C-alpha cells in the first residue's frame, strides 16, 4: 500500500494512510469474490 517509502511525517498520518490502503485492498478483494470486479484490470 505504498508504505515502503512514505512521504508522510507523523504517526497519525501514517496510520491514516495504512487504514486507507487496507480498506481499498479489502474492497477490491470483496469485489473479486462477489464477481463485480475482475482482477485483470489491476
């Protein structure tokens, strides 16, 4: 989720970026499980 080299400073901003990355990953995963998102687009 882009955490290898982050440009953010501070624990709160970094945790917000981590939460956003996890949520997007879960949405894509749920979409591919239910069938409305194909993984070939990524």
